[in-house]
């Protein structure tokens, strides 16, 4: 690699319980999760000491609200990502401290509000309900906003995408960040990675995996069998290793800039649960699907996937043999049904939007792969609503790795779009040729902002 290596740093911001304006808690039945109310108070930002800050508990979820003194009458709902006490049925400690646009929003005169959600885990439906409930509660605590925008990162971006479909006349515009907008198909890409790795490297595949041996033994054996030389993973690969690498690129968004850097990074440094550097893509799906108290195991499916290891749509003998031999996993049909928000954890994303939506996504993100934007573009187009969607590809390999400038520009462009009706510029994620172009993702990337392994532009 020609680029120096970067070290991932995770900045944990802890909420400080100091003086603020406390709204009375609502009288509700005891929630399934207990809110740590000491984490809810928060300090004013410089220049906004006169803002009204509210916190409390509503419908079993903690919340924060901030209204600048010169309020413009509009509200921004922030949906945080997966975090806090994941899988813990006793406490929900998410302090809602990751709202990077807070300063910008207040400076522009917007109020904002954020919910802890009333349940942990990857429970999108409950978070959609809780965020909407808080926005409604804002009416009684502060006043009736003229317009309500919604934005969120990672799982919060997923929540944002579902929210504008479930409440089509409630939100004026949406800014989903690094979101699983591809719905169930995007979740399947993690299944594809692990099944194809096993089949190509070992000659057979198992699912669900044996959590006692898969991450510390099987995954290491897979890597060794795909190396051209001992220790060559993930750079020096044999023919099977190169075939697998190409399969992963095609199943995570297609041929695109920044995949080379993403392949190297995610297979060299991060880990999710095994503690083994570079094991992240082997760790993430088995850990998330197997360790959390959820029904995610029943959602993934590869019964109709045609696996390819090159860009020729005609199946080669190698691809034919792979598709005939690979294990097929069928989802529980009930797990993918749209039974209404209260009855499912992960509701489908359909692309049926009726308000402006602007998305940001890293080309090298392998947690929520760029495939999500490809699928979402197609779904929105199928509903004849492409004029309501603007997508922006950002070069860099991190998950939700956006600079402050990129976030601020996107928010300003979205709100201006809603106010003026003038659609801002974006990237064409629905055109495979455009995505594969050498300059894709160059227009909106802030290269001075310190992205992790951004592919250079021509």
C-alpha cells in the first residue's frame, strides 16, 4: 500500500449532569428498559447559553430537546445509531451525544430533539415510533414547529429512511447518513461474505456458524487457504482469493472506486468481537446475528442470489460450480413481512418517499456497504420518485466517516431544497457505469477533512 496506515480512534463523549431546564416526566407504565436519567442533562454550547434545554422521560424513552433563543420555528429530529447497552434488558444508557450537526443546527436557528428510544438492540420499528412520539411531544413542551426534519447515522439513518415512509406527511425532509436503506437485501451481503468465504476456501459452508470455533479457528483457516503466500492475506491472494475478493466487491455495491482500500482496511485492522485484527467482516454478522437477543438470524436469505466472481454476466464454469455447491439459507417468510411497526423489529424500506431525501454514504464502508445506496436508488425510481432523492458518495473506508463540512453542506442543501424547491446536485448511485467511473465520489468529498483511506481522484 502506498498510503500510511491510520489508527481508528473512537471518541466517547460522556454526558455531564449539570443545570438545565427539566421538563416533567410523563406518567407511564414501567418501561421494559430503565432510563439512566443522570445521563440526560447536557451543557449549553458556546454562543447558545441562552438556549432552552429540556430533558426527561416520555413513553419509556429518555429525551433531549434544545431550542435556540432565536428559533426559526423548525425542528430537527436526531436518530442515534446502535449503541448503549446493546442486548442489556436492564439499562439503557445511550446519552445521545453523537449529534455532530448540533452546533450548525442551532446556529441556523433550528431546534432539535433526540430520543434514547425505549428499547435497546437493532430495533428500528420502536425507534421510529419513539422518535415520532418525541416530535409530537415537542408540540406540548415548546410549541408547534412549522416544519420537522429528520436525520440520523447508521441505525439512525435506517430509522430516518423508515420514518419518512411510515409518516409521509409528518416530516418535511430527511438526511439519512450511512444507512441500511437497502432493506433486507443489504443485510444479506453479510451472509454472502461468510458463506462464500467458507465455500471457496473450505469447499463447504455452515450456517448458523459455531460461535465457539468460527471466529478463532475457521475464519483464520479461510484466510490461510486464500493466501498466495503465508501471511499474504488480504493483499497477496491466490486464484480463489482473488475470485472471493471480486465476489465481495460485486455483492457490496458493484465495481467502484475505494473498494481496494476498503478491502485492505476491513481485512487488516478492525475487529468486532474476536479481538483478531482484520477479522471484522467475519466477526460482525455472526456476532450481531448470534449474540444479540434478536430475530436477525431468521431475516437473512440467499436463495435467489447468483454469485459472480467477475464482471461478465455470463456464468463461468467456476461460477456455475460455486452457485451449485454453496449453502442456501432461506429467511423465515414471517420475518420479512410488513406487519406494521409495532409487530416487527426491522420494517422494510420500500423507496416510496414523498418528501426530499438526501443521503451520504462512504464508498468503502463495509459495515453498511454502498450496496444500500444502489438498491435504494432503484426502489425510489420504481416508485417514480427519483426527483425527491439526492445521493452523495464520499470517498473513505470508515463507517459513517464524514467530515463536519460534508455534514453541514448536506444539511444546508437539504433544508434549502425544502424551502426553495430547487433540487441540489448529487451522484448517480443507480447507474453502474457512473459508480464504476474513476471520478465517482470526488465531487462531494472533503479531502482536506482527514478521511480514512480515501481513494485519490484522477
